[in-house]
C-alpha cells in the first residue's frame, strides 16, 4: 500500500491499537499542517487487530483524513498464536475501544465479528506447549493464547468476551491454519520496512501499542534498524506499572520478548512511559471546550468516558483527569523538547522468578552498562506537562471549530 506523495513536512508512521487515547493522538496530529501521516497500522492490544484497523479508519474519516492509509499489523504477540482482548482494556476504552462511540454505535458502518479459536481438545503442558490428545501437537508448534498479555490459563487472564465471538469448537485444523497464516509478514510490517528503506531517518515511527510490529520489521529487515527513529508509548522506570503485578506496563506486558528485541536493536528509541504520561492529565474543563460540533462532541465523549474510567480506577492518581499516554508520544515525535530523557541501556524481563525479576518489567540492562557500544534508549523522565496539556486541548478545540 502506498500513501500520497510527501512534502518536506515531518513524516510519521503510527502503529496503534486504537483505543481512546490512540484516537485522541490521531486528532492531535491532525491539527498540524506540517505533519505527513504516511500510514496507520492497526494491531492488537486495547482491542483485537481487526477492530483496531476499523476504529482507525473510522477516526481518520471523521477527521477528514481520507487519504491516509490504514492497514493491518500483527494480530497476536510474538510469544502466542492468538489474542483475546482484556476486560481491563474494555474498562478504560469500552468494548469497542472507543468508549461506545465508535463504528459499532454508528449504524452507517458495518460491524464485523472477530473469532479466536483453540482446539476443543487443547490442554496445556507445564512448559506452555499445547498437548493435544489427538497427538498432533509438537513442541515446534506453540498453541498459546494471550489474554491481554497473559496466557489464557494464567489466573490473571481476564477476557473481554463481550467484544467479539469466542469459539472453542473450531477444531485442530483451524488452529493449524491460523498458526501457518501467522507466519506471513503482515501488511503493516511490510509498510514499515518499505517506508524506512525509502525515507530512512526522515520518517519517525510512533508506536502506541505493543511493539510486536516493530520487532517483526527489524527481524525481517535488519538493515532498517540503524535508520529507525522510534517513539514508543510504554514501559515505566521510576514508578509502578499498571498491570496486575504493579510492575509491568500494559503495552510491554503484551509482548515482552518483542520489546526486549527492540531495546537491544540499533533503533533510535525514545521511551515515553508512565513516568511522564501520568503527569499529563486532561480534565473535563478542557473537553467542554471542544463541544458544539459533531467532531468536537465525538472527541469529547470519548475523552470524558476515559476521564470517568480513570477516576473510578484510581482517584488518587487521576482525580484531575485522564493520562494522555498516546497523545504525549505523538507530541514527542514532533517536539522532542517536551521531555527530558536519561539515556540508558534497557532490557525487558521476559520471565518471572528468582534471578529473573518480573515479566514485563522495563529496567536498565546491567550487561549494557559495562559495554559502551550497547544500544541506549532515551527514557523520558521529565515532561513540560503544563505546556503540553494546554497545547493539546487548544489544538483540538481550534481544529474542531475550523472544521465545523
């Protein structure tokens, strides 16, 4: 897929799992005349990948960005063969990802059903390999199912079954076909590779979901790594995470292996994590200023849903509003001076246990500290939050008024 010819503006690719804050990031970027959105890739995370693509297309259309291509990325993490959306994500984004204000609520947009299947005779061995009574399973074919980053048999797995049709009766053949299909390079991953080869470091990839697509692009085309400019929303270094263990962050727990590969690649990576996004809170006073137009009401309705959900989840942290996770990452791609970074060799824990730490934790890599040639990640630790939140609210208010 190709996009429109590019000007001399800042070129961006977005890799999103389109929930509410992804949608708000798109709206924020739409307010810049000097930004070229070359393409948007929808992946799993807040919702399943098909829903992310559909939500992305819907938001782009409402923003008048009909020319920007939306395409599919990875449908599941690199460690699993299938993915089920988590109930926690539905709590903060709604089962449709857009607080109930997305295309499912719009009768003019056809709905789709996403089915994830496992064999009806599937069991799980202690090593995580599916052992079928039919004897068709081998250690070479992992049949693992991720529920929001946790194996389906993990006690923390909490599926949001209302958001799609879940079938456990499609049989072993369906699972084998899904596994084989997953070996093909997704269209969105190929787009990342082709675009970086064309524009090099003149294009920035903004990843606001799991890093599966980014790792897959680097794995398939190692030559792009040294040119890859990446701003990622995810991780945390100086404070708690937002997952069950209060250590891992949501985007990272989805695919720790992929995130660790990205951290150890040659990509120029800026990590915009909870250290800074929790300082950027958007309240109802700001969203009230967006109302009065169809587009403004749509954006305000979504934001108000998230504001209420965050306040209910943790009034201590979010009494003043919703954290602008993904919009801040998008903003840093345009204005890196919004954040102050500490350059550190980073790793992601991929196991939990003695001498392993906690799976999904983003932490300094001690091996990198003794190797001056090891890749460094720019970890955002400070942010000009007042300037960013004010600019974010103002830009969206001005944009919706101009497009009325």
